[in-house]
């Protein structure tokens, strides 16, 4: 499967050199196109107050329609209707804004995250999950990775399609997940917001303090976030050329991944 690495949402929060991205995977499969996350979409650019909410003053998104997944799919020569599946790491607005641009797509996520988005329990969940992101009536397909197979030491995984695995990784949100994609000679692990900056895994590059503070502030379970950092750091240290680890917002990881040869 050929994988394209897209930036579907530049953000420029204060005290974050280089800004942030919304790293989305576009996967060409034998059965059509598949997205991992969707970044910001066309409706977000038109109605930021309703669809991004107060968080826009913190993350300061650019909201350029040309960065939307649907426009980038078109520029790559594809019909947006070919996007048949979207696999979400979680339901925050900067990961789901583009869903409305692919109304025919099945949207895969963990059952726990689906429940959190539709039936928020805490103040943080009520703040982060905006009803406007679901008003187009997306076709949600719920999965329970906890009942699936082990994937590289992660105890919970379920196959969405051959070579696309949804891995339960709660902590950032109640039902957060990572997504592993078999790109031929390597696997790509999209860890979503399980970590914010590569320095949290490599131990060499300092993570901006503002990012660390934001991660703690919005985390559903801080202890699980730290445990995810530890497990992903082990995997990072062990990884050879057969595994690429990316996340949702680190622009350097997006740059490196995009520079790798496509399969």
C-alpha cells in the first residue's frame, strides 16, 4: 500500500518554535483510499467558532482550505469519493474536522472514544468534543481493540483492513488509539496524540514546555499518558528501518516521514 504524509492543519501556538501540524496519512489500498485522521476541513475554515471552539485561541490554527485533506486528495489526482474509510486516533476537532468533507466514508474508532464523544462525562470531555463536528451524521464504526491481538507488545489491536491495525492507547482521551499501517518494506505507526514531541521519546531533543503543559492539562489520564511515553520510547529505541513512528503534531516527524521513499 502506498502511503502519503499530509499536513492537514498548520497551527501556531505561542512558545512553540516551528509551530505544529496535523499529520494525516492517506493510504492507497486495493479497495480504495483510507485516511488516518482527517485534520481540519473546509467547514472549519468557514465556521471556526462553532467547529474549533475556544481552543482556537490556544492552538491558533491557520485554517487554510488548501491544507484540507479533501483538497490534497484532489491534487493527488483522486476523487474524494474514493476515500471509503477514515480511521481516527481520537475525536478532537483537529483530527475530525475533515470528516464532513467525506460524508460517504466509514469512520472507524474505538468504542470508548465514540462513547466519550457522544456522551461526555467530564468537564474536559464536554470542552473538547464539539457537537458541530458530528452534525453531518458520520457513519461511525466502533471497535474494541482490547479483544484483539498483540501488536509489537501492545496488548490491544484490531485489524480494520488487511495491513491497517487500530491499537488501543487510552490516556490522552478515554478511547485514544494508535494506527499501524503496513507500507510494504516498513510499518508506519501513527501514534496520534499519545506523545506531542519527538523529544518525549528520543530523550535528546527538548520538548517545548508549552506543549508539555498543554498535554498534561487536557489529558484524560496522566498516568496512562506517561506509561504510553515509556512504551513508545522503548519501541523508538528498538525501531530499525522497518518501522517509522510518527505522531499528529510534530512537524519534524512529518518532514522525515514524507522524505522516506514511498512503497
